[in-house]
C-alpha cells in the first residue's frame, strides 16, 4: 500500500503529513459507520474505562470486525488511525492492571490488530509512531507544530502529564525536520561540488539541535517524573509471551514484541547516518536493528538509502578548516542532544528501576552513554 503520509517532509520531518486523521467516523474509511463510531467511542472513552475497571470487560465483548476494506483506502492515514486504536486497546488490555497483566489479547482486538499490522508493515503492538508521530491534533490548524498548540488524539490516562510527554516529542520531531532537510540538501550539493552550499546547509543543523533541546528541557513543565513513571509509562510496556487469540498466523503460539520507546524515532539514526558517524564499540548497532521494524516503512527505506560516507568524506577531502569546524559543530549539537537525553532518562526512569532494560529490550543507559561518547570521539 502507498504510505505517502510517512514520507519525510521538509517542514514536518518524520511526523505524519498531512496531519493525522483523528476520527474514522467522519472520513471515508470504507468501514461500516457502526464499526467506525464504536471504535472511536471506545478510543475516546479509554481513560474512563481504565479508571472504572471496565476496560477488559468491554474488550472481551468486542466483535472481531472485518477491517479488510481498509486495504483499498487511498489515504493511508485512515489505516494508521485504525491501527492506532487497536494497538492502544491491546496495550491497555494487557497492562491496565500492572499487578495482574493479561497474557492474552481477545479475538475482538487481536484479529483486526494483526490484519492492520500487515498493512502498516509493523509488529502488532503499540509503537512510537502511534503514540507520537501521528498522535497530535492542532488546536489552531494554522499555527505551528509546537506543544502548546497541540493535543493528543488518543491517550490512556486523562492527565496533562501523559499528553505533554507525547506532545513534547512531537515538537522535537518537528524541529528535527530542519536538520534532516539540511542533510538532504548538503548531500545533493556535494554531488554538484557546491562547497558553499554544503557549508550553508550544515551550518543550520546546530540551530535545529538547539531548538530540539530547548523543547526537551520543557518536559518537566507539565510532566512530573514521578507521575510519568508510575502512571503513564506502564501502558507502553512490551509483550512477553502474549497469545493473540483467533489469529491463524500465530496458531495459538505466544508472541513477544518490544514496547513503545523513543528509540523507535528515526531522527537520531538518520542524522547520525547522514553525518557519517560509525559505531566504534561492539554491539552499539544491535539496539537500532531491534527497533527498526517498529518504524514506518518509508522511514526504514530512507535509513537504508543514506550514503553514510558522503558528507564526512567530502568534509575531510575538502581540507577546509571552516568546513571542518561547521561539521564539528553539527557533531557538537548531536553530542549535546544525546547528553540531554541521557540525563533526562536518568532522572525520569533509570534512578527508579533496579534493572535499566528499556522497552526496546536493551540496557538503554549504557547504550545511550556509549552513543554519546562515540559522537565526541569522531570530531574531524
């Protein structure tokens, strides 16, 4: 299926573009209106159903709707909205009682979710793409993609902390678009040996990192580390030996999938690849390979198509001190962003857990620290 809504765009980067569909019942989804309205009602009521303890009863009784009509929809955002709803329902069903997690997903959610996962080409569990990259709606449709102008389309808990956490990530992704665009333009300029254009484009990247960090530092304004850790974070855990009832492909076999994590964002892997940074320590590439399947397909394709030698090799061969300084400024921006990310996770998560294994299945603190250090080691 054509997934053009996930093609990186100059002003929105890896965010869904045009803006996400927020209601299946008001678009031509191809699904019966009763199905669309039922799914949207449950999605909208998710925080209330969880709070009241009725979520699992509602999902147990939910019919396994036929979603095959979505295969013929031209607007892929509609498919993603349906996947987003079912993925949230699956995670909510398993984790709404953290002390008593379920080890199965009822047929009414499992069957449509797996069918939709084939369409979106990602595993049948909640990913970062569904919680952040397409989980925003502008309050003022003509204003910018900034957290203060956004609201989440779907959430587990109706508290500011959860929404703010995701919307800060949306704004970071939007700021990263300028760095991504600069890398693409610089790569193109190298092909025509336009050194001045290469300098000009690379010079804009540190500013983009600065905006990303300024936004990241606003996280604690409306997202308490304690509330995030105990109230919001558990709903995004992965599945370990969970049975997807009624799914013929799995034949009753328990399935294990990684939980939602910011590691599934394509921003840092893409910028790192464009800038030609190499993994100097054994095993650093493994976490990326683990989370790649959870990225939208066009994002994975972009990563696969990046010539990771082009920019760095050009900078080295030009023997221009000013160009090297500009390039090193880009690495400095990446280093500072990774340092901030490391410290934020240390305060929000690592200091509260005995075993710092991320939802992607990796020792995330060790991984992030090494990623930061390898950046600093590769200045020209």
